[in-house]
């Protein structure tokens, strides 16, 4: 018994590391709930599915920091948490949001096949070795189809607007543009985290408050996605110009 006491702290760290992996795996439970609600197809169930998308995003946004604190690579080296995270994310960020778009009829009739574009684009994005850059950004549109699904469902734009949004972001997956990765220490990361928290709470209020004519609030909440895209594209342009300048200076 006395000989095992020095090992107790390590045992606790191992348990903590596996608890973090279990926390990541709860995203699968959330995904299962989303699937059941989407298949139901009732308006109230689809709204609950949107709420679960936000919950899945919260889990995904926090498990990385917890994994680093728990040093999971050191204390649970036999388990690949990143692979588990990708399995969960592909469901909660891509396949299930696209299923919701189809189930809700947001791309009616002959346009529904276009949902295959983001599905294949996301498979490409998730499989890229350089999906995350060394300087702390996503490379290419980071498959935020859950956000696309939420806004298409809440705002119900004209079919051609939905077609352009889905096609456009599918194409942007293949364009090597940097996108903000809030959990990484990059310029504006703290501001982005703060704004994303406000945005998430606002979206939760909008979704849970439906249907009470809060369309104006939904339109207002688009300010954060607009900030995210414009800031990402602005940073990308700045990096491209800097690299071009370095190339010119070497000549």
C-alpha cells in the first residue's frame, strides 16, 4: 500500500485525462439527439435540433483547452482525442446540419442535390493535413455548416440565396484562405472569443424564443458571422501581401 502512494497523483491525472475524452465523446450523444429530432421533422423538434447544434459547438470549443490542461497526450497516450474530435465534428458541423437543411425543405425540389457539394467539400477539408496552419488559423472555410443551417432555417431566404450560400462556402473550402481559430493565440483571438460568447447566448435566446417574431434579432446576430468572415479575409490578404513583399525584397 505504501509503495502505491507515490503513484496516486499520476493515477488521478490519468483518470482526469480520460474524463476529458469522455467529455468530448458526449458530442456523440448530442449528435444522436440531433439525428432523432431531425428525422422527426416537426418544427419544434427542428428548433431543438438547432439548440443541440449550439451545445455541440460549446463542447467542441471547450474540450481542447481541457485536454491541454489535463495533458491528455501524456496521461492517455494510447487514445487519439483528435480523431474522436473529428468524428464528432463531422457529424455535428456537417452531416447533421446538412440533413436538417434537407429535412426542412430549405433547398426544395431539384436543388436538394446541391447538399452533396458541402458534404464532399467538408470531407476534403477534414482530411487535409494542413487544415490548421502553423500560425494558428484554419485553412479554407472550416465547415461551419451548423451556422449555415441555423440561419437558413431561421431566416428562410429565397431559394437562390440559399443556393449561392451553400455553393459559395463549398468552393471556399478549397481556397487556401485563413480563418480565425479562436482558441489559438492569434491577433484578435480574445476579441473573437468574447464576441462569440455573446453571439452564442444571443442565438440560444433566439432559438428558444421561437416563434415569437424575433426576426429582427436574428438579422442583428449576423453581425458576428460578418465580423468573423471579414476579419479572416482581411488577415489573409495581409499575410499574402507580406509574403509577396518578402519575395520581391529577395530579388
